């Protein structure tokens, strides 16, 4: 009963080349190393990882903003990776985005009306009046109003700017929106307003979200499934509740343990259970075998010798760790959704 | 404003003279009268005559016309060549960019006047040819400016947004990027006009620009140079004309730059002689006295801080903040952006900067008032008694020096250690903050370290002189969550070992729960609640604290709608009178509009409902 | 350090090559045939052809370029069309004159510019800042040759403290050399010191707002130490980055200012050459100037690398 995926990423590699002195190719930087994941229509996938994990590179690749070295990105049957960032308009308007920093994602030289109606100008034949009517409707949907149309971005607070960005992303009624850290630049007290807005729009319009974030707890609120990235690899993937409450991969566990609890007493108990450690000596990424083994408390000999395949986790999803070796390894395209 | 008026007047007169030259000049500029050559100013010739007896004033007026034509021509050529090429290569990048930029670099590495000389050698001398030469020459600056702005703007997130929308490359370039290039381009144009005027005068002066007998300011100076010993006054009128014109254009450019630049205007300092703390105004005693605590290390009482911009009314940013921290204790100062938590930390160190001023209150460290110390005494306190760790470790270490040298510097200057001892102690400190291979890492530059490593170095430096108070300003906000955990652990360990008091400034209540003994919650420049950490989390009393707690991602694990605090934090200057949280509070009553004091003893809350509850408890 | 130098030298190779191509291509851009220029209307067809052959003008362009470049690298810049002197000799003879003028004025510009810029940046909007900013704006509006004329009128003609014209070589008499270059160098250095002052001011104002300055102050280091060691080191980074450009401007300015003081330097040579369309002379002049600029750029690049660890090769 699984619907056909809307977005399917298979064995994606993204490599950046540092420019050398003469503008020639320099050293490679492997941002994403063989990532696979999929999103069904109307579904939200939370993609979680720390800085440098490659999560934003995946977002950019889906949007046609990052070079794909190898692998495939299929969206509604079309192969995006082969298009070399030149998506036909018919496809372009089905994937929109909201970026992290609302202070730089809105063009300072444009008015709110210009920003919100820009997608309509590019993709539709609507008249100016029709576009304005549409803009007003979109503004109201994000709890802003007509009076804001003529203002410039600098006149708004961070939360309001993010609402404007969302309104612009919704203008073409896309099937999917890539949300790249949409609330991490906002104050705590405004973050939930934006999360609620995103949730409400999804329920109303049936949009699929690819939600990129560093905060597992936040992602958990709104995602159907969560994928966890560590330095270019997806190490775990599964239903949101399962990953959050019963993480299978040691890295996911470490990530969850690192977030301080709101209960000081529980936090004290947790702290007592570990000793403060010096800054890790070994490189963050291991060249062979499991990428996490240098930091992993349960690393075994085997972890250095071979790369762990994706093992299925009993309660749903997969994790790439030999601790799960009793389980049956999944097929290569492991991330394809579980029921 | 005066500057604009001056510049506009000068340029206006210049234009008028250029247009009306035929009517306003008293003589024909070419009419010679060898009988009255080299005359000093007189009623017949207001500015005297030159070597051929021509009237200097008339020649000066006709020179205006040449100046206007010349600059317009050269600037237009420069714009027409430079901007399109700059747009193209900046946006396209790749080989086009590489080749064009190497050619531009080559051109720029030849002195400008030499480039002009060579182009004139090819085209021959004369006004229009010289202006083509200057146009080509100055096109490189437009090209480089346009390319630079395009390169910068191309990486902006709003351009990525436009890509995602599906705007074509041309559309992105012309509709999204170009409007952001226009302001610097306008500034550059005015500056180029000035430069062209100077260059044209220079070329004419050496005889390669305007050809005699035509009158231009440069050729007039050429004549003047030959007769300096006979009549030096000949050099004055054209020189003053050039200076006034270039000055006006440049001033106009500066004003434009300042008014349309996105940069922040340079902040004005307070008057140099003003005391750091304004004389204490007659002011009601603090309505939130802090109960005295044993073993007190820091005590802040009734602190007020304002933004004092010259010519503007003072805007309060911190009002009536009172805090105390005991030895070995960690106080968490929690609040969102704009709450004033960071300023409180900076005020302790006397580092508020030029715009902010402390207008009321006292700060005592170990029982000694430090808020009215002079610069020298304050420098002795900083580092030795109070130290600070900043939010972003990659910017709080000096990029020009090795990290080891930055710690050793403090040890040598503050503690008088010898270079060798300082080096040894530095390595010990770096080792103590958990950095492996300390001696080797001491030689690293800040940009060679990860954020977590750099923050450990910053902590080592802050602790180098055993301060009795450490202020940590959002020290883990810029770090990944697993690194944050390591750094928080380190803070706790170090406090156990060094026994200093700590003021931990953060926006994250959960982080505060982890490291603090007591917490003071700040909102819009005032403390709204203080409590022991366990009590605060078990039973938050202020509606803002409650809202903040439930809004944290860890606060609930259910699906949206998540609990929210409506609205956003009001900016300083827009605070409501009375309770500053009232507009966002779901328990708002009429009494909230009056000023609410911070009440309580061990636990203090600034809320009318808490006030009433306490009153009731006392009465019953 | 060695790698830094090697890297910078390597980066200059394409620049020099492109300059040489540009310089060489003057000949083909010229409206008149060099042979016509030299012989005028008078020569016979045979004479024309012979000269053409002797000058190698019958060869294809890339052969001519290679031959020209090969000679130039060995220091042979050809012979003047008109005076049949070696271009290399003519240029080398005048070079010390222009060079000492440029170097001395650069020294003045850097010292005055940095001092004024720092003083202005320390107290934005103060009297010192306003004066420095006003002075800088004014200084950039004054034509250097006019300023030279005024200096001559006051200090040479009026007060007779300095000679009005001429140049004395350093090797002949250091004190007379100093007297002869002082006025021209001041005239030349004025606008450059104004430009440097503005750059230093804006860089310094920016640096003083940085976190690491606050952190150093929080550590209890004295204000003067923080300004001179921590702030100035970083503020000089962008200034040094454009210093070679300023010196290029000075070199160009020297060509004009020389005329005011009747100094027989590269400027006089260039003006003579352009009047006569003396192509080899102009080519030689451009190449020598670029060589000078490149040398300056190399030095400033290395200083830049020393000031800015991020710019060093890893």
C-alpha cells in the first residue's frame, strides 16, 4: 500500500572542488557520500545532522543548486540529477524552498509584493491585479495582511520575514517544499509559530516537506520520518517516533543524549553517568569502514574493516551499524520507505 | 546637509556657466592682446590676462564647458564598457571571467596615465580622443566593481530563492541582482567624474589632451607653469576651479555612499570627558532590592543602561537589573535576543562601547565597587578578576596571531611571567581544557581550529589569570550539539577546580538547566523571574518563563499546533509601560499597565498575579 | 615563507605574459605604418621594403612577438625609431630619477596616511576624525601638478628653501638629492596619503568593532596595546592589499609632476615618445613600469601573507 515516492534519491554523491590558485581544480571535498532517501506525496521527511554533515548539500542538489557527482534524484518520475540544474518550468514550479536566514533570503531591493508575486510572474500569465489579489490571499494565509504589500524586508522581524518567504514558496502551489533550517535563526518564542504555520499549511494543502534541521527534537514534532546524517552518510532512517524514542545507531543516540534535558534533576543523573572527555583526537570521519567509528563508544574491529550496510530495525526503518548485524540487511536502496 | 548644499551649488554654477558661456563671458576666450599680456587682476580683467593677453575669466568660463563635456563623455564610455562586461563575467564566471580579469589586472598594473598615453599614441591627441582613452582606462574600475558585487550577490540566499522559483538567468541578473548593484554604481560614477576631471587636467597639462588655443583648465595651468616666476596668479583660478569641482563631486559621492550603503554608520562615542556613570539622578530607590547572600562575589544593583545616540533621545535597554552571584555558584542569565542579557555581562567589564551608557546602579565585585573605576584600574580588574568567554570562538580570537601567543600575551602582561614561563603555562592551560597535543596546537592560528577547539582555547585564555568571576556569553550557541555537550562538561569541571563564580548568559533554558545553580530570566531589559534551578523548572511562576519552557522543542513531544507565545519580542523603545510582557500574555489584566516590581525573597517574580498570590498568602 | 614567495611569483607569470601581449599589440593597432613614420613620404618603394624586411615586419605576427619577447627578456628593448639610441639605455638612464621620486612620495604617503587614518578611527566623529576626513577629501581633490606649482611658488620662488627645478642624483650629493626631491614628493604624495588615510580609517573602524578586540579588552590588555598590536595588524591587511595599486598611481603621477619641476625622468621620455609615435620607446617604457609595479606587488603580497595567516599556502 505504499504510494509511489514523489522524491527518490539513490546513492547520491556530491563533491565540491576547492578552487586552487590559478582557478583550476583543487582538492575535492566530499559533502555527500552515497545517500539514499525517499519522500511520498504529502509526507514530511526530517533530515537531521550537524554542521558539515551534508544535509544542506542534499537540499541544494534537489533544488538544482549543487552539482551532483553521481547518483540519481528522481522527482515525480523525472531525473533531476541529469538536468544539470536546468529544470523545465513545469517541473521547477512543483518544488519550492524556504531557506534558513530570513535576513538574506529576501531581496532587500524588492517590496513584499514583488517577492511574493515573483513566482507568479515567472510561471503564470496573471495580470498585475490578479497577482496582487493572490498575494493578499497568500499574506493572509501566513497571518500577515494587505498593508504589508508595499513594505521592504528590512521593516519586518525575523519571524515575519520567514512568513513572507513561506508565502512566496506557496504561491505556485508546489507539491514539495524544501525547508532548509527554517526556524534556526529565529527566537525560541517565534520558532513554534513558524512550525505551526508549516504544519497547518501541510495539512491543508497536502504538500511534501524535506525538512533540514540540526535539532532532532524540533524535527520530531512535524516529521513523519527522520533520516540522520553523519559526515555525508545517512546512518539511520525510520519513522519519526521510533528514531526519536528508540534510536538504533550510536550516533543518533549521541545526538539525542547531547541535547540538555529540561528537567535539571534528570540532567544531573545523565551527567553523572558520563565523564567529561577531552576534545576527540581522531579525525571526525574515518576513511574506511564505518564513518562514525572514530567517535563511537561501541566500535568493533569489524567497523574498521568493512562499511556497515543498512540493517532493518525491528520497530521500523534502517540503521547502518553492525550492532544490528542479527537483523537482515536491507537492499541497497535501503532508505526506500518502510510501511 | 550643508555639504550637499555646497556641492550642489558648485556643480549648479559649473553647469550654468558651461551652458551660458557664450553669453556670460566678458571677452572672447581666444582673443589675443599682446599689449596687455600677463596682467594681474584688474577691473577690466577680473582674473587678469595670460601670456597672450587673453582674458583669464573668459577662458575659465569656457573651461567649464570643456570640463562638463569631457567628464560626461569619458564617464559614459567607462560605464558602457565596464558595466555590461562586469555583469557578464561576474555572473558567468569560468574561463570568460579568468581571461577578462587577467587582462584587467594587466591594464591596472600599468600606471593609468601611461595607459592613456599609449592610447593617445594610437589615436592621436585631442579632447575626444583623450576622453576615449580615459573612458577605456576607467572602465576597468566599473568592470571590477560590477563583477565584485555580482559575485557577492550571486551567493546571496535571495538569488538562490530566485533560482528555485525558476527565474531565468537573465531575469535573475537584471531584476534581482542589478537593483542591488545600482547604489554602489552611482557612488562609483560620482567618484569617476572626479577622477576623470583630474586626469583630463593632467593630460592637458602635459599637452596630450585639449590642444591649444582651446581653453581648458589643464591647458591654462600648462601656461601658468611656464610663467610662474612672472605671474603666479595665473595658476590660481584654474586650480581652484578644479579643486572645487572635484571636491563637490567627491563629497556628493560620500554622502550618497553613506545614505544608501547598507553598512552601519559609525557609532558616536560619548563626550570624552563625561564620567562613565552619569551623576545619579534623583530616582526612586530600586523597587527590587536583592537580598544579601553569603559568600557574595558579584552584586549588581538597580542597573540602568541606555542607548545614547547624539541628537536622539536616550532609549533604555536595561532597567533596574539587580543580581548577585556567590563564590562557586553559576547564575544563568536567560532571555531572547533584545532582552539585555549580553549587555549586563559587558557592563560588568565596563565594555559597553561608545553608544551605550550606564545611567544608574552599582556593580560590586568582592565587595568593591567597579562601576566607577577609571580606565587604568578597570584594566587591572579585567582578565585578573573578571574574564569573559564570547559567543563565537572563531571571531573572538585574533586571526593574525597563533592561539598560544594570545594566551601567553595575557600571562606575560597580567601576571608578569617571563616569555618562557608563559609559554610553558600556556601549554599547560591548553592541555587542561582538554586539547590533545597542546604544545603543537599552541602554534595553530584560529582559522585552523574547529569551533569547539577554538572555544576551548578562548576558555583557557579567560581562565589564565584565575579570575574570581567568569562571564560566559552564549558560549555554546555557535557550536554543534555534541560539541556543546563537551564544552558544557568542561565548564562544570573547571568550575569545580577553579572555584570561580560564573555568569552564564544563554537563550536556551535547557542549557541553563544543565550548568546553572540559579537562573534569572530576562525579558525586554528587566529581570522577570529568579529562582533556584530546580524550583524554576518544577514550578515556573512568570507567564513568560512558562511560555518559554513549553515552547522549547524538548518541552513537548506532541504534534502541532505547538504551544506558542504570540507576537514577538518588542524592540527597545517600543516597550509597553507597566508589564512589558502584557501584550503577549494570556493572563493580562488591567493592573498589568502599572509598573510591576520584582517581589519575593529566595525566589522573585515580576508579575501582578504572583504579587497578589503572595499578598493573599500573607493575609490568610 | 619560501612557499609563500614561490606561490606569489608563480601567480605573476600570467600577468606578465598578458602585459607583454598587450604591449606588443600596440604596433598593429597603430593607424600609421611604422615604416612610413620613419621614412616619411620621401623614401622609394625599395627603401620601404628594405626597412620593412630589416625590422622584421614581413614576418607573421607570432614570429615577431616571439622574437620581440625573447629580446625583451634578455634586456634588449629595441632601438628608438628616431634617435637610434637603445631603448634600454634611455630608460635605465632616467629610471633612478622617477624611482626615487616615487619611493620617497610613497614613504610620505604611508606614514602620513596611516597616522591620520588611525587617529581618525580611534574616535569616530571627534574633532581629529573630522579634520582628518576633511583633509583627506580635500587632498584627493587637489591635482598633484597644481599642488607642485603652488609649492614651487611658495617654497622655491618665494622662500627659496628648495630649488625650483632639477634633480640631483643621490650618488652625487645625498643632501642635494633630498632637497631636490622633497617638493615633488610632497606634491605627489598628497593624494595618495589622503587615499591611504581613508582606507586605514575605515578598516580600523571595522576592526575595532570585532569580537576579538572586545575579547582582548575583556582580558584586561591596555587600550594602547589592543589598538597597536591587535587592531592595527588586522586593519593593515586590506590596506596592504591595495597598497601596490596606490604605488602604481604614484608612479603614473610622477610622470606628470616631473614636468612641473623640469625633472628629466621617464615622464619627459614618454611625452616625447608619444608625440613622435616612437613605438619601441613606448613599449619599453610600459614594460619597465610594469616590471616595477610587479616587483612592488610581489613585496606587498608577501607582507599581506605575513599579516594574514589565512592567505598563506597550507
